[in-house]
C-alpha cells in the first residue's frame, strides 16, 4: 500500500494533511509541520512511506527526515525556495521520480549519480547553469525536464543515459549540443526552442524515434546536411532563426508532413520546395514574401497553409491547386482582391483575410462551405448575401454591410464584431446597454462575441449606434 504526505500552504502557514493509504483511505495520522526532529515523524509509517509532496511551502532546505526515508520512490518539492540539494541525496537510492520545479537551484550535487533507479527528473524553472557529469550514470533515466533554466552547456556524459526518451531543454542559454546526444537513440521528444544554438551536431538523424523537432528562436543559420536522411522526422519548426532563406537541406526532407518557418528577413522561397509533396501543414508567416513559387502547386496534400504577416499583393495562383486545404490564413498582407477561383478549394472551412486591402469579396464565396470567415480590417464595399456556415468575424464598420448575410445564414453560431481604438468609447457604451446583457453576448477587449440570437443582437448594436431602425427580437 502506498502512503502519502500531502503538504499545503495557506496564508503563508505551513500545514501537512493526513497520511493515508491511497487505496483504502482509512485512518490517517496528521502532522503539524516538517522537522529534522525524528520525534515528529511517526516511525510506524516511515518504513512504508513511498511518496512525499512538499509544494509551495517556502522550503529552503531538504529536511534530513526526508533523506532518511528508506523506501521513498517519489519526491515532489514543487514551487519552494531551494537553492541546493544536500550531498546526502545520493543515499536515496530507491528514488524513481524527483520533481523540483520552480525553485532556485543553482547546481546539483555530484552524488546525484548514485540514484541508480531514477527514471524522471523535473527541474523546470530553476537557475541551473550546468549539470554534473555524473548525470550520465543515471542508466534508468527516461525523462529529463530542464526548461527555463540558465544552462550554457551540457556534459558529454549525458550520452550515457541510453534509456532517455524525453529531453526538454527549451528556454535556456545553450549555444551548442554535445556530439554524444546522437547516442540517445531512444529519444522520441527533444525540445530545443528558445536557446542561442548556432549549430547542431551531425548525427541527430540517428534519433530515429523523434517525430517532432522544435528549433524555434535560436541563432541557427543552417542545418546539418544529414537532416535529409532523417526519415522519421515528420514535424519541423524553424521560426525565429536568422535564416536568410529556407535552408537547402529542408527541400530534401521528403518525409516531412508539417513545416513551420517564421523568418522575418525571408523575401523568397526556392522552387525546389515543391518537392515536399508530403506536407499537410505549412507555416510561412511573419516574413517578407511577395509571392510563392508556382511549383508549389504540387503541394496537393496541404490541409493548413499560413501565409500571414507577409507582403503579398496578389493572391498566389498556386494556392488554387491545393484542393485539400481546410485552413488558409492570409492575415496582414496587402491583398486587394480574392479570385473567384477560390471556389475550387471545396474543402476550405476557415479563411482568414484580416487586415488586407480587399474592397470586394466575390459572390462565389456564397457557394463555399466555409464554417469560419475573418474579414475585419479591410476597406470592404461589397459583401455577398451569404458568407459562411458557423463563425464570422468582421469589423464594426462593416456590420451594416454584412446585415443581409447575417440574416440569411441560418447556421451562424458565432459572430465576432471587432472595434478599432477610435471606436473604443462606443464599445464601452454598448457594454452598458441593458438589452445586450446576456450570457451569450461577451464583451472582450476591442470586440463583442455573440453566440445566440445573432441577427437580433447585430441589429440592436446598429440601432444603439443610430445606424438603423429598431431591431425586433
């Protein structure tokens, strides 16, 4: 039977709850505080206690009474004030799970290598700048969580953790990875985003269990040549690196199904990207793109395409060949028109055209099966009589123009009306209107979201602003 110590912190007062069996919830013993005094701990429970959690208690040092628990397998010290661990922790050889996130740890003792049964280490949000080489002796380790520390490097000995399956290193200060990381062939999760990596070691393609690799927000300017042979890799995220164009090796990664490339300086794309015919999701947002290559018409398996925050002036013809598209995001470009040929995208469900220069939407949109259409921030002069099936997002300035479509769309479930900064005062006045006080009408920052009686609510908003006749509910 597994027994638990549950620790709570209320109003800065430390309290320990009951120690009970996890299966029977029978009689328990209540302690008043944690102490190094052995008299505090009921010795009838010490010999069988397996899990201890001390969370959010302002703990500054690990109590000796915890270190001496003979069969402890799980120790959780989340959200305390620990700056170090005692060398004696190496005696806790029965530990399997060690959780110390959100503390102030600046280092780990070398004796941690003695924890031969350790499977899971969780050290997120500490102040670690390095790891002891003895970490490589943890042969049973399967998960290592080190996000949001200050790590500047990793020991080569880490490659000795051959059973490691999940390695989380995001939000550190790593500029390089040890070559030995390519030996961790059981890895299926490797998180490296938000570091300062300038290069990656050759051999990462040996990690054949990895499906998803996030390299966003680093200092990478190229990728190793052998990425082309990494056939197990399906999802690659490269945004926020100082690439001047898409790394050439990416165009040879034919096994990719998802690619995200957020490159601020990128002005063009190679034609050879059309060879990535297995792609289903492609993100090329926040760049300087003015067009996409015609060869990209070969990407016929795409279901999601994000070209938001670029410089597109003309709708790229290649998109009209992507007949499986379900989501198309073109927010914040310079598009002036949408082609009638858009109707060829008969699987399209979500179309985002926010903040472009579109004046007219083609009538063909009325014959599409769009469930969500976002058109706010355009100088619209004409809207079709029917716009979408379920969700519509538009500017307040276009609400009157869209009224026929709102009234004729029987299945509209969600209407978002977006207000500009100049219309903020009107939005505030509307939020005080008793007629609009309804659980299905939500006033948000610069927007109103309506989920019921949509034609009436839209009419009431226009009536309130003096733009039309009184609305009938």
